[in-house]
C-alpha cells in the first residue's frame, strides 16, 4: 500500500493536513505505521512537532471567523456532504481502519457508519443552536442569551476507534462554528488523515480542519499551551487526561474529557440469561475488548452463576480469532504486542490470586493476538476488579444481594458505562439510579449511538458527546441585557 500511496494516494494520506495543504514535516522526518495482524509496514508518515502544530493552530484561527459567519444551514450542508462522501467510501475507509487497527472488516464497516452518523446528526443539529429570552429583572430591562462558538478547538483521539472518536468531535465543533486542530493516535493516524482528505474533497474551507501527527509530546504541549486554542476535547486514558488538564491550566481552556472505564455488568437472579450472554458478548468482546465501554467485571447473582457461566463458555468458545481482513473473523489482534503483554499480566495476576481460567477458542500465534478467556472465582483483590483490562478477558464475580452488587459496581474511581439485566421494573429503576455511571445499559449491551449522550462521571471524565448535548461543549453562552426599554 505504501507504493500505491506515492503514485495515487486515494484516501491513504501520509502527510499532515494544514490550511488545506498536504505537507511534510519541516524536519523531513517520518515514522512508521504497521499492521498489527502481521507487523507489515503500511505507510511512512510525516513526523510533525511544534512548528507544524503552531502553523495548524494559526490556520485554524485565521479560518474561524469566516466559518462561524456562515449560516447554520451552510455549515449543515458541508457536514451533510461529508456524511455522504464518507458513506460512499465506507469500504475503503474500513479497509484502512482494519489495516492499521486490526479489528475485523465487518466491525470496521460498522465503525465508519457509526462515525458518519455523528456527522449526519450534527449536520441536523447545526440548525438548532438556540438562545433564550429570560425573565426580566426590572420593568426597563430585557435579558436574552445567544450561543457562540468557543473558537479554535484541539481534538486528541485514541487508537481504538480511529474514525468515530474523531467524527464525534469534529462534527459538533464544525456545526457550532469552531475550527479544529486534530491529533489522532500515532498507531492509527491513517483513518484520521482519510477524513481530512474527504473534508478537502467536499470543499470544507482551508484551515477549518487541520491534522498533525508525529511527536506526541511536542504536539500535545503546543495544543495545550497556545493561547489561540480555546478548547481541548480529549479521548483516551485517565492518566493522560489528567496530565493534559494540568497543561491546559495556564491558559484555562474549556475541557471535554472522555476517559477510561471499568464497566460492571450485573446479572440479577431474574435476568433472561440468554439475553445477558448476548449482551456480554457484544459489550466484552467487540473490538477484542478494547473499548472504553467494554464490560470489565461480570457480576452474577450466586444462584444463577453456574447456568450463566455454562452459556458464556459456549458463546466464547465459538468466537473466531484471526486477521481482521479474513472472512468470518470475530476478533482481530490487539493493537500492539505491548497491549497483549498487559492483558497477559492481568490474567497472571488473577490466576496467582485464585482465579480459574477456562480454555478459550483457537487463537493465532502472532505477537498481538490475545486469546478470549473467561475467568471464574474472580475476587476483589485482583487487578481485573480495579483496572481497565482492555482485552478479551471476562472475569466473573458473584454477589448475594442487590445492595452488594451496587456497592461492588460503584467501588471504583471510574464511572463511564455500566450494564445490568433484570425483568423487575422496580429494581431496574432503583439500580439505574444508584449506579454512579454516566451511562447505564438496562437489558442492553450496546449503548452508544449518535442520539444518546456519551460520557462519564468521576475519573471517567467530563462533558458529553453525541445527542443535542454534544453541541454544548463547543458553545459559549453570552447574555445580552437590554436597558431603557
Ligand atoms: P492514551 O495513551 O491516553 O492516548 C490517547 C491519545 O492521547 C493518543 O492520541 C495519544 O497519542 C495521546 N497522547 C498521549 N500522550 C500525550 C501527550 N503527552 N500529549 C498529547 N497527547 C498525548 O490512550 P489509548 O491507550 O490510546 O486509549 C485507550 C484509553 O482511551 C482507554 O483508557 C479507554 O478507556 C479510553 N477511551 C475512552 C473513551 C471515552 O469516550 N470515554 C473512548 C475510547 C477510549 P499517541 O498515540 O501519539 O501516544
């Protein structure tokens, strides 16, 4: 593919996208992006740093007034065109995504549609940025509010959803009238650059969308310290999120933080066990367990544990693990050999503390492949209870009472996604209200779509993406007080 790129780049772009131009790093340096399924080189990319990031920020600043001055309907049209062209190129985008990230092609196709849905949604929401007329404080005054774009926004995204994590930020930012400088993950930058190529093709004006990749520290330092940048929206680990929050303090930027999770999946004694297994399979093993909303801790009422585990093992052993480009594969490799090593360490820790490992399906030997595993006899002193696994390992804990289940579920500094299964409406309300999480799946294992607000509480972050609330993160409220009425 690297050879193709030099003659006919198509959607596979290898340079930074700044002010509507494709540019090399000032230093001429490059870095490699490899395929986790086999270690093959996919492409060599421009290794950008401070200078290119400053240029991108200045381009975004110059473009912002004209972009904000466009009517909502005009901005909506650009976004609608972007949605259309993304769906027209769904297959090529999905192939690039699978090559750099590893997830099965069918899942990658799903991610492109999921990511494009945010663009479609915010193309519609762009026309619904309303102000208010408020109650008057005295007879001679009238107070109104208008909502205006925050300005230049920096967007930093992870490797697990290289397309959708970015569209979920670009779409509301552009709808609101902001311009953006994006820094995708170094392991999966090609999907982001492909989005820039599509922005270019639909005529989004130069400087409105800019993308830089390369020296992570330098790019991050510039994005978080440059006073032109008014907002940072970050998706990634809680540790890096906290560090970037500190870096933003000196210029007091607006922040949106979509951070790590530690999702409980509670199965009460009245749950439909087949439905619950279906939910676990979707929320645990999608993307080989590498999603922030992945089930991390399965908690089953002790009276149904054996029946549930039996069904879970049947479903887990039926998974097919392999190269994401091959037909019928359910799980691809993890994103890197380092990621696999981390998952192995979680399993070793659990086994040393008494967990029982159930043999999973056949798995290729490559450095990045991690075998889907169910662990029973899991206990709260194991790392799998308190840390994000980010791999296809499913630990099963047990509980005796609703109170114990809720206490266990909330016993974490994270608060992103949670799930529970029960047929009792009264219990459903009480448990949903008691869970300290930004999102709760009730008899449902897939909870993310463009119409539902996505985000966490506690150390899982702040702000919401998607839904009509997703625009709020990119808008300032201004109050207008009219006197002498
Ligand atoms: P990560 O290490 O925090 O990286 C995320 C992004 O931050 C990458 O683009 C990374 O760049 C960048 N980054 C790292 N150090 C930086 C620095 N000093 N300055 C600026 N940027 C920096 O997280 P990850 O391992 O890629 O992603 C997995 C994490 O993301 C998990 O914790 C998961 O739960 C979380 N996540 C959360 C959500 C959500 O919506 N809440 C969604 C998806 C994932 P490089 O790639 O260049 O290092």
